C-alpha cells in the first residue's frame, strides 16, 4: 500500500506515521530557521512576533499531514494560530507559503538537515495540493 502512496508522501515519510501520527520532533530546532526567513514576522498577519507569543504552526494541519516535515512549518502569532486551530489556512496563505518555499526551500532544507530533521519540499507541495483539492 505504501508503494502506491510514495508519490504523494515522498521517500522519507512512513505511511503508518502519516495515517496514525508518530513521535514529534523537537520542533524548537525549526524556530531559528524560520525567524530568519520570516524576518521576525508572523506568517499569517505579517506583524512582528514576540518571544512569548510565537507558535510554530503546521501549515497543512497535523490532522491532515501528521508528519513533521520542515517545509510545512511557519511561525505564527499565538492569536492567529489559536484562530486557525485545526483548519486549513486561507488560499491567500497557500500562495504565500508556496512562494516562501520556492524562494527559501533550499535554505530550509540545509538548515534542517544540519539539525537532523526531515525536510522534503516536494512531498509537502504534493500534500498541500491534495489537501486544498
């Protein structure tokens, strides 16, 4: 069954983890990478982030994509993240996320590989296409 889904999930994803979730990575490792790329601004409302009010958010919600893949993360203000909860972001944010990954995908991949985290941009893009379809 996994072989049939490999095209969507990518080579590093485990179908069992995708379907039923798995252990979560140390997501704090992603934060400094995204602070730099997002220039200290919330992904959703573009206002400045504060140390206490910054959440690391799964852009494609964890209920649809329960694999901690680096390109799927954004930094969000705690209020924005609380409003989003387990819903998919608006299409305007999908455009911004896609553009961010196109512009900074290599930088995200390199930084996360140094931290021994999975970052498979192509799989994240395919899952986004599926989730928004």
